[in-house]
C-alpha cells in the first residue's frame, strides 16, 4: 500500500513538473528598416525548452502595423520553431517597441510576449518641432531648423499655414540639406494652435510633406519666464 502511494505521489510530481517553455534566441528582436521602406519583414527563431508539447492558440498585437504568423501550431519538447512578422511602417521614424502576444495551452505560460524594436532612420529632422508663445507675450519671430539627413538632398518647395494669425518665411542655409523656418504671430492675445505644412520635392510620397507646429497658450503660474521648448 505504501509503495503504491509513493509511486502515485511521484507520478503527480512528474506531471506537475512537466511544462512547456517557449523562448527566443534573444530577449528582444531588433528590426532594422531603410527610410524608404513601406514594409519590413522579420523572421525569428524560438524553441520549446520545456518538457511537454505546447499548442499555439492565437496571436495578438496591440498595433495594426504588426501582422505575424508561426510555422506551425504544436511544438514538441526541444523543438525549434520560426515565425514571420511583417511591419507596415507608414510614417514611423526612430525606435519603436512592438509586442506580439502568443496565447498557448500551457497554464504556466498561457501568454508569451515577443518584443520587437523597430529602428527606422530619420530622414527629416525639425527641431524644435513646436514654437511656443504665452498669451500677452511680445510676438517676436522665432525659428526652427529643418535638416535633411537622408542620402539624397531634398529641396523645400512650399510653406502654408493652417492659421492666418502668423507670418512665416524660410531660407535655405545649405542647398537641399538645411533650412531655417521662421514664424511670427501677428498677435498673442488669443490661444492659438496651428501648423506649417512643409512641401518638398522628394520622390518618395511619405517624405513629400512635413509639419512644424506653433502655439499660443496661457502662461502657467509656475512657468519660467520663457517656454523651454522655444528658440
């Protein structure tokens, strides 16, 4: 009787110890893209390091920009698998973290997260992105710098404003590479939010239009004498 109890207990311990463990080769998957890419694909590897098979139930992403699939639905212990992730880049620039949630039948790993970091080089830099004034402040002219960082120079063709309350102009500092854009409110009596629409000669559609913003706000009581994000 005692032997049967010990055998049964041992079996329970073995069953409890058996589990799946899906794991990537690296903690984070780095995805490099070219500035002109509209879409980029990443193929990644993983392995079931556990002691029992695992079944994939579903894949979910919090971003419509990410679509993914795995090469099969069930992975045996020790088996390697692969997946394919496709990213629609749109107007993304810089580094962006995206999470793929993998739902499994393993209670110990019911949700497995795969982390991707998208790295898309910046082609156009506008700094500062927003020029700001306080209500009642002297409506002085302020400037922002537009730099063309890509392989090809890019000529600025046209500026238009979404608001009539500002005068604006631009000048070319380095042909096709550097521009200074100036904005001056006609008055700072009212709260104003607006943007300058910047058109370029780029042959790539997503680089043909850019935005620089301007705003006039009520000054907070604890604000410094001048806004920190202006020039």
